[in-house]
């Protein structure tokens, strides 16, 4: 199992990055699916606020980093919110894919952070 750990860690990081980009795209999509004039406000402001908050509190190199476990839980919460936004905008398939990816990433990252799993 030790030989798989670097590959799994890399896969988890790639999946996390893909989910981060998909999360922003989901919030953008949901925002622009709203009625005018709120579509412009929500389509631009919501992803911008998420980027600022992510960079301030969830980025590992941030001065205000909340810690690995809290960041993982917060990321899961944001990914689930993005999936709900996709469902709300009428994209059930993309919402399901977002949920599956979020839970997979969360479980894999939790397993890799457990010292007994190494």
C-alpha cells in the first residue's frame, strides 16, 4: 500500500484542483441562470467572493490558513454548495458529478491524511 500512496496523493490533488475549477464554473453558471439584472451581479460576484475567501482561508500558503482538516471540511461544504447550485440551475447530471467528485476527494484526502493508512 505504501507504493500507491504518492500516486494516490497526486490523484487527490489533481481531483481537488479540478473540483475547485468546477466549483467556480458551477457558481458562475448558477449566477448567470438567474433573472436579470441579478444574473450579472450573482454571476460575477459569487465566484469572486468564493475566490477571495478560498485564497484567504483555505489556501495552504495563506497567512490565515484554517488548518488542513478544517480546510477539507470547508472545501467539501463549498463543493456541495456548487452541486446544489447546479441542481438549482437545472443541470442534474453535472450536480451529481460534482457530488460524486466532492465525496470521492473528501474520502481520499481523509484517508491519505490518516497516519495509520500509510
